[in-house]
């Protein structure tokens, strides 16, 4: 029952048109079943638990710093952050045991959800389904998300696992992986999120390089080079095909150039500078939603500035520590020969770029960000506990 509930919970992560979303409600059921199933808690996740426990007081203090926002909204915002941190802790312990089987379950559910979202978003953008306006925003595909800028990045992780199958899998896995990667790439493109475009490209390059250097056998290296050239050509052809649609070409031209809302004192980068100055002047933070009630009526769109501003120096420092430790555990897992390194490659390739993307967008409540954190901690625990250097690839290639 726990396995089925976890699969359903992960699948629900692709459907967040309303809040609380099915993802939050499904996790409550997962938590109850996990307690009944007496799921093991691992020492390797103690650091993550310590960060969560240490963060809670700062989240509570932040609630009472608000002056213009409502106390209820601030309380809900802080509670959601703590809730999502708990999902990371659960996942870290869940995938530390029976890692190959549980990671396969999670990624299958995630991939199915991502494919559903990408197909819905693509069909809605092309106007091929009824109620298409529900799944688009400002002429961009958003599928079952509220924002195209969240929809696009959500598709990246399963795309990276699909790409890894293309590079290292059997012929059947390569074909299926290529189809999944292509569908998800179209979804990312039609989100017209510049961050998601860069995220897909950078993460794909990291997966390619890591697979080539760390996992590919000698005879596979030439195959990877050939497939990379063919794949790049196919992607260019596919994008050119989409750009042959006048509406797509027009919106692409607009999104590809610099945007006016990025520049100036009230633009994205101006807001970030102003918000950082405020954060330095307020050790306990201003509280959630407070910044938008001041001089500039929009969020900073930089998660590192936002957490300092919302939760003060203590909460912001713990968030920075979480990011640093997660990256460190991921990179450490890549440097050690292990059967689970195949799982770690797409995780690190996705999370590391997401860390950079967070400097230009608020990712503090992105569900898949916390999912990535939990998976990296869990897989790194499996690498530490399992002394094997190799295992059958068919078992570890998800």
C-alpha cells in the first residue's frame, strides 16, 4: 500500500492548478502509511532533519514580522515551506532502502506525470483540445500548472533519465528514451520559459559529459558521440519545424530577446538589489509577502534573496546550508564508483542547474525542487551503505 501511495503522490506532483493540490493531500496519506509500515530512518539523513528542525523557529519568527500582509497568509506560507522540507526528509529515508526498486517506482510515476503534462500543454497550445485556455497563459503552454515557468522546469528531471537511457541503454530503451525526451523537449519549448530552455540544454550537456566520462564503456563512447550529433540535428530540425508555425515564431522572437521587466530600478535585477539591501538591514527578515507591499509591487525573483528577506539571516543561512550540503552529497556520490551512480547523474545534472536558475526565479515552493533534494540525500545514503562498485546495468538504469 505504501508503494502504491508513493507512486500516486509523485504522479500528483504534475497537477497543481489548485491549492492545496492533490500532491499535498496525497503526501498526508503517504505519511500515515509510512508510520504504519514502520519505515526506517537512517543516520545519513540526520543532517537534513537537523536543518528542518533548526529552520522551524525562524519560520515562526518570520510570521510575526509582517506588518502589511495578513498573519494567516504568512503562517500558511511558512507552513508550506516546512511541509515541503518534510517531503525531502521522507524521500531521503524512503529511497535509502531498496534504492533501485523505489527509485524506479518514483521515476516511473514522475515520468508518466511529466508526459501527461507535456502532451496536455502541447495540445492546448495548438488548440487541439477543448478548454485549451485553461492550460495556457499569455500565449504560452502551462499545462496543469499555474505558471509556464514552473511547468517547463518540472519536465527536466524525467527528460534527463530518458536521455541517460538513450546514451547507455539497450536498443529498445534507446528508442523509448528518445521518444520520451522528444515529447518533454517540445513541452519545455512551448512553455517559452527562457530559464527552462537553458535548464534543459545545460542539464542535457552535464548528463552527456558525465555518462561519457564515468559510465560509458569504450565501445559505447563512439556510439554516444554519433548519437549526440544525430540528436542535436534532430532537435534543431524539430525546433525549426515548430518555428514554421507563425504564432510560435512570433512568440519565440519576443521571448528570445531581453525583456523590459528585467531592467531598471523596478526590473528583476533592480528588485533583487533593493531586496538584498533590506535583508541585510533586517536580521529577522520582513516575513512572507511583505516585500511586495513596499516600494516595488512584485517579488525579487531570486530565491536566495527571498529566503533572507522572508526568514531572516538564520532561516536564510540554513537554506544556503541545505543547498550546499545537497550539492556536496551529489558530487561526492558521482566521484565514487557505485551501482547507484547511474541514478545520481540525472539528479545532480538537474539539481545543479536548478540551483543556478534559482538566482533569477523563486523556487522556494517548487515541489520538484524538494523532491530532488530528498532523492539526492537518499541515493547518496545508498552509495555509502553499499560497498559494491558495480551491478548489472539493467537493474540500475532507470
